[in-house]
């Protein structure tokens, strides 16, 4: 993601932004940021105006799921939820458009910075994040939101053991990678077993599901002078157990007054599995 893609080009991104959101946009500049999506800064007559993102659907995230999540984030923002930097809609209400087989979206440009890991582990910052998550989990769930679902199919550990059973001769690090995965296979089997137990448990208590960001770690946080602390990258937004978000808080993080009981084992297991 740190290198601009061959396609779409910055010119193609700029043209799409002009057609859909900002006719007066003057330039699209690729930004070496993120993991899994490309980003561009969209310059207007008076400087940076929009932050463009190109999401490519995958086996675990469909085009419809991206769109539903972004529409949900807009609805949460419209309902007054603080800390939401949601995508912009065009005149027809669309938050994504097709471009080069992927989905292009834009959010308002905000000057700010990502907190460091050390900052994120501080008591004061963790309390602010906890308060934002409490508000999100207590918010009325947008109808467009999709429920969380298990993304790992059965037999992961068995397939890993099968595929690492003989030497990997492709590439200079092939055999090193195989040996590392092979050595980790017993632990992966344990994690998969616990994962199955948690999936089965959650299937019996869907009533506990709330709107969850999905990845509210420090890299998806933005500290701004005008808007305070914002959560960004809302594409994982889904109805899920709130432990899905709480695992991003540092161990022993203070809980705000609105926090209710949580499944500590589920939180810890999610941390162990990351």
C-alpha cells in the first residue's frame, strides 16, 4: 500500500472524484498509508479537501459489505455519535462507486495524526477510546448493518499441516516460512478449537450484538485539533459481540462508567489470536 498502484492511476481517481463528489477537485496524490487499501489526498482550490480510499473486495469482505458498513457509519454520525469520521455521500446517496474492479469512497479531509502505540496504552487515551466505544455499542444499530460471521472455514489447522508436510522450494525464504508454520501448527490447532467454541457460543446469544467498529486500534484513530479523537476506517463495521472492539484496548485499560459486564475470556482469546 506504500506504492501507488499501476491501476487506477491518480488521474483516474481524480476523474472519478470529480464526477461523483467534488467537481472542483484539482489533484489526487497517492499516500503511502494503510494496510489493505490504497489512499489518495484530494486537493481542492484551497488545499486538501477529501481523503480517497480504494477497497478491493475479498473472500471475507464483499462489495456489498463495504457499502453497508460505510452507509452504517454515516447513519451513526447523523444520529449524533461522536468520534465518527464517515464517508461522504454523493447527490444520489451513494458512498461507494466502482473503479477498476474495486470500490472508491471519500471522507472529509481532517488534519491530525495517528497516536503512537505508547500513547494508545496510556490511561488517559485508553479512557477516551473506551468512552467512544461505549457510545458506539449503546447506539441504535443502523438497519443496513450486517451481522458478524465467522470468516475462517473449518479444517484450517488440518489444511496447514497438510500443506507444510513437504519442502517448499519456491523462493529464497520458502523453506524457512514452511518450517515456522509447521512448528506453529499445534498452537494454531488450539486457537482454531477455541475459535470454534466462541463461534458456537455467540450463535446462541445474538441478542448481545451491538454496532462494533471491528478494528479500533491505534492505527485507526486520528487525533485532531478541531474534532478531538476520531475513529477512522469503518469498513469492518458490523453487528457483533462488543468484545470484538474491547480486545483493542490495552490490558487493564480503565473502563468508563457506561461499561457493562464483558466476557473477559472472549476478549483475551481474541487478543491471543491476533
